[in-house]
C-alpha cells in the first residue's frame, strides 16, 4: 500500500508521542521533529507507511541513544499477555472450534500496538471480553482454516511484542504443521523481535526467523535473503497487524492478513470501519522470486 | 507564544484539511504536503504558530491558484451570523449588563474557526445556547469593563469572518468610544479581511484598518507601519481568538484577549481546558514603539 497524504500528520503525531515515550529531552524535541520533517519531505509516497515509519524511528532511536527504547513497555505487554495465557489456552481447547477461537484471540492481541495506543492493561481486558463475540468474516475464516489444513509449511509474520503470546496460542492450533514465526530483524517501536519472541515462549512452538529489517512491517526490498526465500517457498503466510498489511497488501503473494483496523486510511483501503477485526486475503499475482 | 512540537502534527492536519477545502487535485496533495514539510523543517520555533501557518497557507493558496479559497465559507458564516444579529442585539440591549452580555456573544463568535472546526451552522446554534451560561472569569470581565470605561481610543483585533458580526455587537456596547476594528491585510484561512468586515456591517460601527499581513494572527514584525502606530497609541486593545493570542501574548503591550480554547497547547499555556471561554490579560512590559 502506498503512503497517503493522511499518513503525514498521523506519522508525525506518532513520532511526537515516541519522543516522549523514549525520554528525549524536551529541548531536543523540536530539533528532532525538524529532522523528521526533512526526512518526510524527501519521501517517495509510492513506498508504504512502514518504510516512512522506519526512517522516523531510526531518527528517534538515534537521538535517545537507546537501540530499543520500547523495551520496558514490551516487557510489560508480554508479561500481561503471559498472565492471560493459561486461561485463554483452556478457553481455546474447550471450545468447539479451537482453531477459529485461537484466530479470535490472535486478533485480540493486535490491540497491543504502541505506535497508536498507549500501554493500558485495561484495554487488553476489554478486548479479551470481546474475543468470542466480535463480528468476524466467518467465510474468510473458513477459507483460512482450509488453507491451514492443506498447507505443510506455514509462516506467521508477527507484529507487536505481547501480541506474540496470542500468536503462540494460534500456532498451537495449526495442527502440528512446520511453522516459522517471523519477527523484526531489529527493534522498532514495540514490534516483536527475536528476544521478545523468546520471552513470549515462541521458541518452543515454532522456528523463529528475524526478517533482517528494522521496519515496522515487512518490506520485501529490505528483508534478508533467508527470510525472502522462506517467505516465497512457504505454502501459507499469515500476516498479523496493520504494518504487515500496509507493506504486503500489494506484494503479489497470496497472504491472509489478521488485523484490527486502527486508522482511517486502512479502513478506507479495506472498506471497513475503525475498530473492526479483519481477515483479509491478498491474491497471488506473481510467482516466487526465491532463487532469482 | 513560541511554536511547540505539538503544533507540528496539528498544523499539518490543518494543512491537509485545507488542501481538501481549497479543492486541490488529489494527485497534487502529496507534493503540496511535501512542500509544507520542507517549509516547516526550516522554521524557527521561537516564532509563533500563526507565522508557521502563514507560510503553510501561502503554499496552499499558491497551489490552488485562488487568493481567497475560503471566500465561500466566509460568506456562509457571515450570512449565518447576520441572521442571528437582530435577535442577539435585542438580547444584549434587554440584559441588565449589556456590555458583559455582548462580551459573551463575542466569545460565541469565536467558534467560527475553520482552521480547527468545519463549517457547521448547528455548532453556532449550540454555542448561542451557551452564551449566557458558559462559565467566565467575572473578575477579568469587570477589569475589562473598567478599562473600556476609562479608554478614549479602543482597538479590536478581529479573528474570523462571521465572528466579526458578533464583534460589531460588542463594539456597539463600547459606549461611543473611538474604535478601530483591525482585520488581516490579505486573506488567510477564514480570517476576517476588509471585505469581510464590510460584509459584516462593521464599516458603520468602527474605523476599519487592515494590518498589512496575511498571517492568521497579528505578527508585529510584519504589520504595516500604520497599523503598528495605531496599535501602540491606542488606550486599549481587545484581541479576539487563538491566533491573536499566540502572536501577541508576549508582545509587551497590555492586551485583553477574548478567545475560546481550542487546542491543548493553548490550554496548557492559559491553564485552562479545551472548550473554555477565556478573558486573558497580558501585562505591559515595554513602551510604545510608535515613532521609533
């Protein structure tokens, strides 16, 4: 998905919030924002919002001198999610359709997005209450279920730390397939990294693979060759969250996106409303580039 | 008042909205926003938000090729205000304290700010309902009343077109003083210009004076010499709206500001809440520069 003019003030609002969260000295905030303005002024809007966000958060991390300034918030979110893990696993296993229930909880987890929301355990509780009742495209869910059944190799693209715990519960319901859980190659915002995936207990459930990039999404021009080959050769890709949708919706590969709709641009693109939970399918239009 | 980092995304959001209101072709919006980003990246934050807004709206007017793109909305707002004029004048004259009631309606008029709000006659109606009941600093109002009584020459700095009709009703209650109503020297957003003041009927009530500038505020470094001399030599200045507050709060001249609080930066600066109606006084710290 390209970057829309509406993304400009929104990304700047997120950047401003990030300067506060990352503890950048008040006297430095304006100069940092000016660097970000300059960077955005030179941006190619044909690229996706996560690419612009990648540059913005590089500037912020550089300024605060901390390679992972959201680390503390990520630990809080992971701890909170782990606190719910056992109860949710029981609910999933006790349900008549464990896979479908696990998808619903994986969508709950997508609320843990600190680019857009503040860290608020209450919000997670509210979303957990919604899990079994929130409207969802049951036909798309059935298609996803069938794809899972017929796949041998499945790749799940993680989004946020904490959400990763809910992704683990989904992976447990993928019927013993060969699953790779892909994480960001380096920290960006509160996106899940290798360390966060391990802290979430995912190393016991899936093969973990960093994508080699610090974009809050999956930019195929910037991922490692190893990631790209696995992405191209896997039978099924399940991509979590808006950042992955924004960066992969036009990738040419068939992908199932699981995301909450959190901004008007995505809402318009998906013809949904803010707050909706979405299972969106992109169609395959190109063949694998692995080995090219 | 300086420009704060919080102003950056807000001004960009306003700019984005303005590209739509001014009918800039969708394909041109991103390039225009990039020009604005570049301009903001070079901005000196010690200057006030109306100075930055001035540059932004010059770019937008230049792009849409219309020197007064808000003209239609301004006419609508003036017509709506004129539709209420006679009823409000009767309410003011029938009240026990006509001057104080007129101040309240002048504060109602400040809702007609299309940099922040959309044009919505319903919003004006709602504000008119509030006029007599909205909390207001009665002590500050008493001080203003006394200043009016002791002044010979009074200058009212207008803010928005439409609001100007309410300003006229206030000027009618200034006890026959020698009143100058200052307007923007050239169109910017929906700020009141000479033509708008005439359309509001102000030419029959006050001497009209353009300030020589196209800033949505009063930038003393940019106003005409004629304006500056009158500003410096008048006994009392009553300044309407946020833009005049932002540009004059540190001017060194004693001023009474009448404004609604519409943004968190101003709310913090004034220690008020968004939606509050404010009579704020700045203290005199320097002498007149007229004739310097």
